[in-house]
């Protein structure tokens, strides 16, 4: 992963947490394909998706 992608994901902070996540086989294969096409790690794809998901949830969180 390039330094700019690590910086964008917040991984340069040194405080990243690890998680072990299980995916259904078809979803895992799809994530692998996306990672290969983007020339990034599967972990980067998952982090990127999680960040986008959370950004979409922010308007909902404000109303609670």
C-alpha cells in the first residue's frame, strides 16, 4: 500500500486496532477481485468500505 493510502486510512498514527472478520466465500472472492483491480490489499478495501459506511451513518447518528 502506498504511503498516501496509508495516511488516508489513518494507519500512520500507530494506534490501529486489529480485527478478525469472517466473510462468506463469495463476498471474500469479490473483495479479493476488487483489491487486485485497485492494486491494494484486501484489508485496505475493507477499511475503505467501513469508512464509507460510517460516513453514510453520520446524519443518522446526529439525530439520536
